[in-house]
C-alpha cells in the first residue's frame, strides 16, 4: 500500500525554503564516476528515490560508495564487476529507474561494453532511447537487442571520434554521448546538443577530471578524446524545477516566501515566465523573495492577444515547469494557452483540476487553455492520484490553495523527485501529513 498526502488548504505560508540539489544533474554526474578509477566526491546530492536507487545500483556494480552525509558522497570505481551487468538482479533494478540508461556511456567508454534495460519511470508518453543508441553507433559501438528480455547490449573494440548531428537535443542523450566520447580516440563534434545548465555542469566536471570539451553552453560541442580521467570534487546546482514550483506555490497560496541559494544566474527564462503570470519577485543576491500577493494578472502579448506559454529545449522554457504554470494560472486574472510540445500525456492531469473547480479547456493532448478564476472561487479539495513527478507537485500546490481537505494518492511519484517535501512545507505553515 503506497502512502498518500492529506492536505488541508487555505493556509498562507511564510518563511524561507532552500531548494535541493538538481535531480536531473545528479543522474548524469553520479553516472560519470564510472569514467575513472580515482576518487570522486560529489556534494549537494538530493536525497530522493531516483538518485538513491542509482547510487545503490552503482554500489551493486562494484563502485565503492561512502556516504559522508545525506548530501555528500564519495565514489571510487576502481573495481567494476561487469558480470553483474548481465544478471537478472541488474535487469530488475535498472528497469525500475529511467536514469540507469546514463551508465551506458561511461561503461562503453571505459570497458567496451554496456547493457540498457527498456526504460521505466514516468507515465508521460514514450521516452525514446534512439538518440542515445544512434549516438553510440556513430562512435563505433555495435548494438544488439534481446527481444526475449527487453534488453539492449552495446559493445565496442574502441570508440572513435566523429561528427554527429542529433535528431533532437535530448538532455540525457547528449550527456550519455559526451561521457562515451571523452575517452574515444580522436575528436567528436556534437551539433544540436542539449546545452542546459546540467549538461554544462557535467562538461565542467569532466573537464576538471582531464577531459577536453569546448563549446560548453552552446549547442555545438567539440570533444577531444583523452586516454584516461582522474578524480575530482563537484558540487551540484540547486534544482530549478523545485525553485519554479516554490515560486508558483507562493503566488497560488498568497504567501510570502524567500527561496534561499536559488542559483539565480542559472535559471534562464524561468523567472520571466512566472513574471508573465503577474507574479512579483525580488532578487536579493542569490535568493528570490516573493511577497504575499492578493492577486496576479496574466500579461497579454503586445497586440492584446492571449498569452501562450510553451516548452522548448534550453534556453527555452523547460517542459517540467509547464504543469506548475498551468496550476498557478487557474487562480490568476486572465487567460493563457499552455502548449506542451515534448510529451504526449503530460496534460492529462487537468481533469483533477477541473474536478476542483478550475476552468480549463483541454484542446488536445498537447494544449490546454486556462481561464483564470481571479480568486473569485477557491478550488475545492478532492481525492486524486499523481500520474508523474511534476503533475504530483502541481496537484499538491492546488491542494494547498484549495478549500477543505484533499487527498493525493500515489505520492511515490512525488518522492521520486522531491526530498522531504512534506516536512519542508510544514515548516512554512502548510497543513500536510503523510498517511
């Protein structure tokens, strides 16, 4: 029986909250420890299910893991058990975790073989692995798919640098190919590479280990292969999705919240999108202060037409925050069209919001029009279930602003991406408990 959150909405929250380390960076950075036999120390690790599972998986493959504290961990991959990668235990464990695909690049680069399970995880439409596999093939890996047990096997006698144009700027795909290419012979050029801050962090970390990657922060990366990498220390950025979630939460619950250590310079266009919803923010050094606002009004385009907010690869707006923007818009003054381009079924949670009294027209699987209630009617509490990590937190925000009691089931999905979220919100004055 999985647990649920019971939430009584309507409280105004107040106080300071510090975002966790970035989940999506963690999955890349922690996989990169496999590239060297030397010690790697990583700090600001989020204590969440997906990351802990990956650390456990690395431990099972023979990486020495020394958890100095919940957010600092020392890794040393000097004795890897390649046989374990073919075992039923590995298949079972890695199949539960989408991030496990990230260990393929480093394993292929250093040991010449890797195994990838068919991905598990979210229910947000197909997540293809084509970008990863095609990239590995271009570097000279051979790829065998075992249909009996849904398993991909990759092998190589030596990766060779090459030019490649990715079919999509996949973040995990780019990271995986970078990790494979750093130890390849010769120069690899990746065009249409993902370039968001977490990929930049991976490149900075690899360069500190002795890799030669240039073009960091752009969509054209050049990687000169080296023969080996050394250990390093790396600290992760704060999670920008969590920061966006807290900005939305503050506005929706009319709360006065300060987000501490928000890594403001790495947030790109995120603050601007929340400003377009009429949310006020002050940047105080590396903190974001959000004053208590009675109302917020959605801007229109300059010609007066309805605002559209859509996702786009970095430096565009991340798809992970569209669910949050959608929820926050339900109590704004004005209307907005939310256009979710990247995933098929990320918007299917709006039926729960409609049950709560929100005015939303779901046009198709990719587009929804939100007609803001301008706080004329509070949302009302209901019982609901969370389909994926981001929708889960969006529903949590809706519940915290709603009238009466809400029950959110399937919160394992929330725990996969947000650490101790209930404790941290209670400290701000939220009425939330795990049942």
